[in-house]
């Protein structure tokens, strides 16, 4: 195994390592924000916008983790019947599922872009930041899903190999 960056290593960095660390940092930030809210309220100090800030961070964490879970294929799957399909039908079924997931992710991505654009004109109460900061999390999350599903479709038809597992082949 050489130290040269490969497409697979770059992919793993993009949709595995960075989102995992970002989500971990977000969870820590939410915890600290909530603890700070409790601490300051017990002192009789009220800082506006802290609850909204923790909610925004929570939304970002959720959408980032959705993409990570999809990459690792750790989502709920129903395989009782599909596991029994003969080989040619199984490949067609697998590709159809990936295409369906890709189309859904593209629709959600488009909706998230529209929501982000609409949120540019309003602000989050107490923080004064654009509402688009919250909806942009969906753009990032669904954007990562689109990348993952495109790569899975390419793997399914044999253009590339081994994009959804860890380590080098």
C-alpha cells in the first residue's frame, strides 16, 4: 500500500473523516452551549440566541451524520426478498435502488437549495444571522448524499470498485 493519494482515499476523507469530526465537534458544542445556558440562567443572566445556536448546530450535526450513515450503509434495509433474487436480477435491483436513492437525494437537495435561498432574507431570532445558515446544513448533507449515491451507482455498474467499505483493496 503506497502513500500516494488515491481516489478512494480522497473519497474516504471527504465523506467519512471530515463529517465524523465535524459531527463530534458539533455534539460537543451543543453540550457546552446547553451547559452554558443552564449555568447563566441559574445566575439570573439571560443571553439571547444561545438556544437557537444549539438548535442550528444540532441541525448541522443531523444532516452531516445522515451522509456518514449512508456511506457506511448502516441505514435500515429490508432484505428478506431481495437477498433471494438470482444474480442478474440482484444487480439490476441494486442499481435501481441506488438510482432511486440518487433521484430522491437530488430532489431533496434542490428543495434545500430553494429553502436556503428563501432564508437569505430572514434572520434567526436572538442571533441575527440569516435563517439560511440552518437550511444550508441540508444542502451540505444532501450534497454529500448525492456524491455518495453517484459513486455507488458507478460501483454498481462496474465503473469503479469498493467505494462503500473501509481500507484499501
